[in-house]
């Protein structure tokens, strides 16, 4: 299929896990009614963004994957004939947890999971307290409608992650994310941060010649204002859709996957890569001594 309808679900969350899941399902249905074929939910959509504090009680929010949430979403995917990208807090075993996204195909089949590789640790984003870094590597998933790559939030700052995923055959890069502004920040700082966030992801679209779909949450939680602004970029960095910074939105955007061949042919960045010269990138820093 050359044209694919992608759905973006940008929503706020509460402390009630089941309520959030049902809200997400309702919005998946809304996106499907608008014609969506692949629907992406935001990062950790079944809860508030609990990583704003280091609290052992928050580990109770985790679940197995596959598990209760993926079972329920699989039924919805099969009923509606849509692919669902679901970001969840995974309990792998006692004491080992991951920030993980599950992929459910249009017939309800669980295709697998991607575990977040890059884990931040900043004020208000204490993810290293909760998440073990991913150990599955970068992944692509052959869904009914397209071969997709999924990366998660902090991964979005790393061109190596998008490059490898694209080289594995991803036709679309999806980024479920949860990022926002501190309530004490000024407008200029907020604008600068959002622009940096969007620009780096648009650059992944350009460098790899693929569409990028980024889905963020909205709402205020514990002094953090999640900035929404979910967006879609074409393979040359053009913003095809940008969400509101305040309101919930369920949006469907048509992607023409034939554009990948067009842009990669006219701007052949992959052809001209000097793979013989890139070995130093595996070093932390390149010291002179």
C-alpha cells in the first residue's frame, strides 16, 4: 500500500489506570471512524507520568507484556481492523522493569515489543530509577499496512537510533513521547525547547527519507505542563500536521509512502553514506591522546 492513514491520540491522563485505558480505547475508536489504519498512543498512556518522583509504590503500575492491557487492545485492534502502538510500563520479572511499546496488528496479533534504549535522568524525569535500558536492540514491525519502526521519547534525540531503525526497513518512524515544560519557565524558553524537540525529529525524517510521527500527551501534572504539539513530518521535514499545546486531539493524517522513493532518489543521502568512516561513532568521545 502506498498510502496509509495514521492516527495520533494526544490526551491527558489521571491516576486511574483503567480509566486511562478505556479513554485511550475510546479515542482509538474515534481515530478508526476517521479512517485511521495505524494508531499511535502516547508514552505511558495508562497512568500519570509517574517518573516525576522516585517512589517505590509506582512500580505497582507495571504489567507484563503481553498482559491485561495488550489483551484488551488486541481485541479492539481486531474488531476495528487497525494497528495499535501501545506504550506501557513493563514488569519483566521481579526487580526488572522497562519502558516498552507493544505493537498489535490489524487482526489483533501481538507482533512484539520495543524497549526504550535511551533512559533520561533529569529533574522531573527520573526514569533511571524505574527503567532498565532496553536490550532488544532497535526493531521494525511488519504490520498489515506498513513496516514501522518505533522509538520512545528520549530516543528521539539520538540520530543513531533513527538511522539504524530506518536501515532495518522502517517506512514510518513512530515516537510515543511524554515531554513538557516546567510551570516556572518563561515563554521564550518554552518555545526554544519545543522547537528543538520538533526539529531533531524532523531531521530524522530528512536524513532517512521517511515519515516521522510523534505523539505527546497534554495536561498539567505535578508542576509539569505537557506540551502536546504532536506532529507528522514528511520525508523532507515538512510539518504535515501539528497538534495543539493545550487540548486533547485525535487526528488522522494520510501518508504517501511512495514519497520515500522520490526523496531518496532526488536527495540520495543513503547512497552517499561513507560507512567505511563511521567506526569512531561507537566511542563515547574521540580523545586526541
